[in-house]
C-alpha cells in the first residue's frame, strides 16, 4: 500500500481584515496543492482560537468607526499592545497556564488531526501555532506566511520560533532577522503572491484572446475613455464625496463603484452621484461581473483603481497593469504601501481626501498621466510579480519541511 499522504493545514483569521487575509490564504493553499503531493486543508482560525475572533471584531469597529487616520492608528496600536502584553515575545517557547488555556481548542485540534505542517497566515497566529504544537506534543512543523510585510513592525507578529517564515521582499527578511534574530535559513524570500493572479486565464481565454466584454455603461466603447473602479471597504463618506466630485466635473468617464458588503453604501453612492445612468454600483459582484470590470480596466490605457492603500489591492492592480490612486488607511501595517506606489510609479497614494480630489482632477483632465503609470505598473509586474516563480519558491520552501515516508 502507498504511504498516507502528507497533511498540511493552512489556518487563517477571517475577521482580521474584511476579506484580503482569507483570500491570500486561499491562494496560498492553491499553490501548495499545485506544487506538492500532500493533502491541503484550509480552515478558519477563529473557531479554534476564539480570542482571534474577539480581536477581529474590535479591528472592524476601529476600522469603520474611527473619525480620522490618527485615531484609527492609535486605537489599532492599543489593541496590538494589549495582545502583546498577554502574549509577549518568546511566550511560545514556554506558555503559561493562562496562555495555554487560550489555546485549548487549537491544541486539541492539532492532537486530533496531527498535520505534518501547519501554516499561519498572520504572524501572531503562527506564534500561537508554535505554542500549541509544543503543548500538543506533536511533531508538526510551523510555517509563518507573511501576507503583509508591514505587520513585521509590530512585535505581536514577529518571532524567531516558526520552523519557516515566508516573506515577499528582501527588506522584510532583513527587518525580521534584525529585530528578532534567529536562524536566517528559516526565513525565505519567495516574492509577493498575488491573490487574484489566476484571473488572467479568464481574461485571455483558452485561445489567448480577450473575451468579449459587455459595456460598463451606455455602450460607448471608446478605448481612450477613462475607466475607473472605485473600491471601498472602509471610510465610505470619503468615497461618496469623490463620486459627487467626479459626477460634477468628469461625468463622461466610465465608473464602477463597489461598496464591499455594504448595500446601504452602494445605494447612497448611486444617489450621491446624481444617478449617473452609465455608472454601476455594487455591494457584491458575481465572478463574471468582477472579471469583466478588471478586464475592461486592464485593457484601457486609462483604466484606474481608486481605493485605500492596502498592499494586496495595490499588488493585484499592478499585476493586471491597472494604475492606482489610493487614500492612506491610517493603519500602521499599511504605512509602507505609499512608498511602494511612489518608488515604482504605480500611481499615487494620498494622505488626505482633498489631495485625492485634486489628483483625480489632474489625471482625468490629462489622462496621459494614467497611461504613464500603467506602463510602470506593467514593468513592475513583469520584474517582481512573476507568479509561477513565486509559486515554485513557495512549494520548494514548504516541501523542505516534509519528511520522506
């Protein structure tokens, strides 16, 4: 009989961020399935570690109800500080009874399932997994998959103890080793994994040709017409003001507004923009709708994504050759993203709403600026975002932890 397959579990907190973290974990799991001969299981972490859900609920309140960037930053750091006091650096090597009590569900799960490898898609979750493996007495190896290198500035998400830590950029590896020490062989730079990169197959089709796309709005298929995707998953009032401004000053552009998981915001957006008949408003998108909008923006020389300056959103847009116009989020783990955008010419990150409105005016009045950033995004994607190479490096790194059977 052939030996039982290796078992790898990928755990992700669904509530830490609206959707990006779990989407990244889904993509990571897919890469492992494609590259390794192993049983790969993706699961939510909150049922196993309820404190993650409690913290996730607080993060949602902080993100949605903070009146300004400074307040959001302060509140978020206060939460991270409280968790850090409860789980200080090095706790995973020798958990206290109180810490062990918080991990009862995860410990029982690891004892019952006995995976060869468990992957945590947040540094804090990976630290909890290290402690739980020690408490469970299993031989499970722990991988920390750093989906956002900005988190490494927070002690809560840093550790020398996982068997393997995967990061997207050289500077992230240097920072982790400088702050935590440890064995450099346990830290691998694999490159950024773009969660939505498999959309390219849909966009090009089996014959390598772009699929026929339905018009966004009124049927005018002018290739030079600016096409904007406004993606809002936080700070809705700012984006309503943006829509009003574009409707008043640039009404001919094509625009799609997505108030993610917020039907009320999508309805308010439709009303605040003067009910532009050729604009589209969504709180949810079908796959076909989403693929079509991405395809249309990517094929336009003046396609543009407007959103908050999140790393995953920025990298995904660059991968498809869509420039970005971003508003800084006020969250500490996203403070590095404006530098990424600036250094590589991917678009612009704005510190204040007024700057966002001014830039929209500049770019829509002279759309050649959008075309220049599109060229930079395409160059960045070809040099940094080679997803086949990233997937190969991830598979090789995680596969090195699987013992021969």
